[in-house]
C-alpha cells in the first residue's frame, strides 16, 4: 500500500507509479466517494472513452431472465 501526506494546503500528490497504472493526466478531474470513513478517488472518464467497454460481457447471474429479452 502506498502512503501519501496531506500538505498544509490540504493537497496530496498521487505517486507516479499509480498515475502511470491508471493513466491519470495533469488537470484530469477525480470524483471523491466517501463511505464509512473511507475516501476513494475515482478518475472521471468521458462518455466517449466508455463506449463499448462492456461489449461481450456475460450478464448471466446478474440480471433477471425477462430483462435479457
């Protein structure tokens, strides 16, 4: 697990290994999700970049049979 510090201006630096792995660029926006005292940063993705990402996904066991018609 990677540890970061909060600056006096309440800023953090995302380590380069994480930025590279998640392909995070300078100026990119992140969503902050908070649940049960845990903060999660989620990179914003454009709708265009999400096009087709679920193509071919197996939905068996996740949806009701009548929803698949």
